[in-house]
C-alpha cells in the first residue's frame, strides 16, 4: 500500500484527476480481456503528456515501484494485468493524431489513439492504414504495437510490424528513445524499432508511433462458401494459396461459431454447415475479377456446398461484421471463454482442424474455432465455467495437447495475441532454454531491475498473492 505522501506526490506531478488509488477504483485495472488472470495495482496513473509519463516513472524509481503499461486492455494473454501490484501506467489519455503526412504517406500519433480513429482519419484523405485487429474499435495504437496486432487483412497486407516506421518512448530508468523515421530505407544501427514491436511492454513505454500509409484498393469482391466438412474448408484454403491468389481476407468459422454468430446477428447463416469461408479479394478491378473467378473455381473443385458473392458493398460489410463479432457472439454462451491463438503453416490447416475435433472428443470440451485461415492463424475458443475445476482442467489439457501438435507441425504458440502470462510455459517449449536465455539478456539490458511489466513472457519465480493464474501455473 502506497503512503499518502507518495499519492500526493503523484497527484502533484501528473494531476489529481489522472491518479486513482482507492481500492474500488483500482479493481477495474486488475485485469484485461484474458479470463482466469487478475491482479491488483497499488495505484493507476493516466498521464496526458510525455512529461506526465516521465513524472510517473520518476516517482516509480524513487519508490522502487513495479510498472505495468496499459492501453485499452483488450489483450488476450494477460499482458496488461498488474500481477505484481505497483503502478498501472495507462496511456489512453495520450490520444491525439499529431500528423498525417500526405507527401511521405505516413501518420504520426500518440500511443493512446484508437485504431479505427487512425484508419478513419487516413481514409478521409484517400489513404489506407491496413492493420485491423478484431478490437479495432477500442484498442489503441500503442497496444497494437506492443502486441504486434494482426487482423482480418493480415494475409495480404501484413500485421502492425509491417507499418511501423518510427517509435518514441521511455525506458524505466527515464532514458528517452527515438528509433526509425519517415525514410523508406533505413539500416542505420540495430533495428530497435523491430525489437520494441511485439515486446509486450516489457522493454519500454511507447508514447508516439509513426506508421506507413498506402493507397486504398480500387475495387473488391466478397465471397462466402459453406462446407459440410471443416477439413474440406482447410483444403480449399491451401489450394487458393497454391494457386498464387492472395485474398485481402480469408477467414474461417466452424459450426459452433456459425450458430453463435447467427444467434447474435440473425443474418441467415445456415446452422447445419460445418464451416464457412469468408473471402475478400481487392485491388485493380481487372485483377479483382480474375482472382474472384479463380477463387470460385477452386471452391467448386473442392465441392463447397454453397458459394455466394456479396451483391453490393453493404452486404459485404455485413458479412465482414459478422466475422468480427465471432468472439463476442461465442462469449455469450458460457460464463468463461478461453480463446487461444494457435498458428500453423497454411498447408497443415486441414490436419489441425482434424486434431481439434479429435481433442474435443477426447477431453469432452466445447470449442468454437474461427480465425484467419489465410495466415494459418486459428482461434480455438473453449466454452466453460471457471467455477468448475474439472471442466477447466480438461480445457487446459485440451490446449496443452493441441499446442504440442501445433509445434510438431512447425507452428507457433502465438500468431497475434502475444505471450503475456497465459502462454509462458508454451513459449518455453517452442524456444527452449537457449532461446529464452537470449531473450532474457535483451530484457535485462533494457530493464536491468526487472521493474517494467514483470511476470510476462518469462517464467519468473516472483509473484504476489493477488494473482490468479490460468491453469494453476506459477507466475
């Protein structure tokens, strides 16, 4: 518990309206969108300027306080959960778009800017910011950078990392850094920018981001295909890619997800189908027509049960919106929704779907699967009740065995959600002691005292009694 003198010092430094220290106020900052993981900070501070961030970090150093950076807390691996107490440093009030540079095709914004606000500001000038995480209506740019967020357009356009050109921020010790710039080519020194993207708030506090913008596609077409066998849907994905067709969007939903979305949206999805593929091709009109015809031909060859093409932009937007609501729709079904982030080479999708079905039967768990099929990035989502220990034990056994299979197929334990707390043991299996040791050295170089977002990515022995861990793992 912080003393009144420390609280008063913080209030004087960053403004009383930006400091929260009463327990009832702090409870809401003790978790993110990840189930089963929670902590409790000693104080939550929301600076509205870089000077405020500096002041907050200065107090933390004086008090030897832990710091957990926090954006909109939409993360799905516990990355912004203050498991060791200390200070939650919220960046959502640093929310100004500073510049859209039409000559250099860049945008510069503070880290608290909402993703879709940046997209809309660029679109108003005829420009395009492609990264579109499912939480784009609430997630922040800084959070996207910290987690290297993906999205529906990731297959063709890439993820957040592919658009970050420059970063500004601070280390825990107060050192200010700036890396990158507006130059398209820049190989001066180590690429600190690439190191910080995806670092999950464990290396530094990002305060400002410059991103690359591109010209929007001239045309697009949206197709929807239904299948009575989910493995056939996986085969269709592999064949589309093998045909050198790169859709902007190539998404999949299984039967349970289809039914959850239909209950929620009521747009006429066929409940009896085992899977659907949502496919969007975009670009020059001639290329779009050719690729849409190529996709349709492949869908017919693999014998998709139904193939539809959106008749207009409104219908296409409605179908895409239905996919974006998948997690929300599934989450309505049970008290606890545990969403994972298994990613495999795209040629192994059908095999992975088969393994998911086998493990569902083996462990008797309810799992809805959806995701970015074009990336090989699946989100098997367990529906359970964390008040039922046996049920939760089976869910974790399901995921543990699934990830063993994913790694054996040359996959990764996270395609876009990050490691945070939830996947630390899985990451060790993927990289081994040697790989984790190298990452630990990097962490120690940036944050030698280990006070910036501790307990994330690495399996540490230090923890607090305030934290509850997924599957009973030690933090």
